């Protein structure tokens, strides 16, 4: 699977806010405006393109679900989302 990746934020900065959820819109190169949600539950999760992605669930980082994926950089806490592409 070839994936186009986008840096959408930082997990540590989100967690420092002490809120359970944050929704925001990001302009992603070939996808245009995308609604993205960061969630704090039993684990950090991201809703992207209608899919809930939980990186680190069952040791999977990146976590992929169908044609979308999410990765959290363990060194910087940067959050990346991606979608399958024909590039």
C-alpha cells in the first residue's frame, strides 16, 4: 500500500490541554479541507476520513484501517495521517 502522509499536529501538545476531544480542520494538499478529531480515551485516537484510528493499539504504529492510516512519531509526538494512493 502506497500512502500519502500529512503532519497534522502534536500528541503531547493536545494532551497538555487536558481536554478529551479537539476537532479542527486542516488543508491537506490533494484532499483539500479535512475535518480531523483528536480523542483521549483509553488511548490516543484520531478520526480521519470517517475512520477512528488508534496508533499503538496492539502495538501497531502506524495503525491502518482500510485505506487510511495514522502514525505517532515516538521521538517528537508528531501525528501523521495518510491515505492510500496510486502515486
